């Protein structure tokens, strides 16, 4: 009886070591080879979002993201939505860009930028 318990304890110890070692090796591989850390769970148990894989610094605010979407060269519909959204947000930091865009050749973009400038002056949010 003692020999079977000893063999079972040794087998269970080896099995637990293999399970823990495998999970540690997988985490090490993901961090070392892929350059990421595994998703950690929050207090509620939901995995945290991983950072964007896009190179360079990420925009810090909604206004910065909208300014990037409103740049010349983007699709016209995207630019118009971004410019209108900047007016709704009412962030004064967007004014220099909106003033520049209000002088564009495209009448719709210029009108949207002018309207956003008026909205920011009438209802500043910050």
C-alpha cells in the first residue's frame, strides 16, 4: 500500500510540475518571440485590452484621433464626419486645424470646418 501511495504522489508531483512549467514556457515564448505580454485579467476577470500594434505613439484623446481622421488625404466622408465631430466636442485645441481646413478648395469641407469653428466658439467644452 505504501509503495502505491508513494508512486501516486511522485506521479502527481511530476504532473503538476509539467502543467505549471508548460504555462510558464508558453508565457515566456509569447513575450520573447512575439514581443507581447499575455493578457492579464482584471479584478472582475475580464482580460485587459492589448495595446494597438500600430507603430508610433497613440493619440491620447478623442480630439486627437479626430484630427488624424480629418487630415487632407483621407476619404471625404471620413473627413466631414471628423470635422463635424470636432465641433460637437468643442475642443479649442482643434481650432488651428479647423481654421486651416476652412480655407480649402472643397466647399463641403470648408463649410463643415467653418461650422465647427462657430460651434466651438459658441459652446466651448474645456
